[in-house]
C-alpha cells in the first residue's frame, strides 16, 4: 500500500510539473515581428522559433516515454491508466503541432 501511494504521488508530481506554465516567448513577439526590418532581425526571429520548436519536441518526446510506461505497465495505475494515456496522447499532439507551427514560422522568417 505504501508503494502504491508513493507511485501515485510521483506520478501526480510528474504530471503537474509537465503541465506547469512555460514562458516560451520571453520577448513580446508581436512587437519583435513588427519591428523586424533587416535580414538579421528575421534571422533572430527564425532562430527563436526553431528553439521553441525544439523545446516543444522535447516535451512531446518526454510524454511519449510516459505513454509507453502507461501502456506497458497499465496494471500499476489501476483505473487511472486510461486517463493518463489519454492525457499523454493529447499533450503529444499539442506539442507536436506547436513544434511544427514554430518550424513553419522559422521558415517564413528565413525567406524574408
């Protein structure tokens, strides 16, 4: 019983930290985009978007590992296993879409 409580606590903390608010845009992006006039400005924006895409892909990969754990050892999580799997699948989808959109923004700024 003690082990089950520890596992539940560890999972809860892991999920909370994974869902913690991130600040992917430390600068005012709309202002930075409006003020971009030179090739160097657009290159800096492209680099920013590529870094954001990498962060999103790392998060997606992290949740893929969690999903694999939930699938292979669902018996450890009881009824919550399906909820955990669905949660990870949704986050993987969101993070991968965000990564793709950030890469598209980077590509557009490189073309400018």
